[in-house]
């Protein structure tokens, strides 16, 4: 390979490393997701699931498997309340606000012990991923990302909404 190609590869690698290490990854890859898109069941390859309800409650299964928090008694983390942060800027969190209709960062407040975990939304609005973590620079292990589990009915509804919204 030519020296010019190696320089380009090296520069690209350096920029990616700086982006991830400086906390910019959470801003660059953040997905602004609506409350409607959050509602439903999200699962990870590790076997964790979170089910979000319209009334801002959620249920969790095997959340302790993610090692996403320093909460006491992580095996008791089974339910709680969720809300978007009023500011999606990972460095300047405002209070979580259940009236917020969209965002890139969620607050999960577990009923057991009042433990709070931040969940960062990545990807794009059509196919977001969740990463519960105390620090977005830490990221999630490959099997720790949660993805929305769509049912056939919700997929049809989404397709119908898109078709209706596009005028087709």
C-alpha cells in the first residue's frame, strides 16, 4: 500500500479514538427518539430486557447481567419509572422530565432503592439502540446493546404510518 493510503488510515483511526475518548461519541451517534418509539420491549443478546409503558413505568428482566450500574442489590432491579432528560447533552443533564416527548438520553429510576441509571440512545431514529451505562465513553459490551423488539402488528403500523405520511 502507498504511504498516502496508510496516512489516511492512520488519521481516520486517530479521529475515531479521539471521538470516543473525549465523550463526543454520545453526541455524534446519539439518536433523538420519541416516547412512542421507546414504548415496547427492548432486548439484548445477553438476555436482558426492558419493557417501557406509556405511563412512564418500565419492567426489567436480568438488568443486573449488564453491569450497567453501581446500584446496591442489582438483582432487585426489576421495575421503575423512565423519563427523557430535558437536555440531550451528556455533559449538562437537567432533571429527567416525564413530560418530555423525545430525547437522546433516558433516566431509569428503579423502584428498589431509588437507583438511577442513564440510558443513551444511539443509531438513527428508525433503528435506535439503547446503551445503559454510567458513562457513554465506557460504551456497552457487544451483547449489552438493547434493540426494540417489533411485533408484526407494530411493524405494519409503522409501515402504514410511513406510507400515509409520505402521501403514497
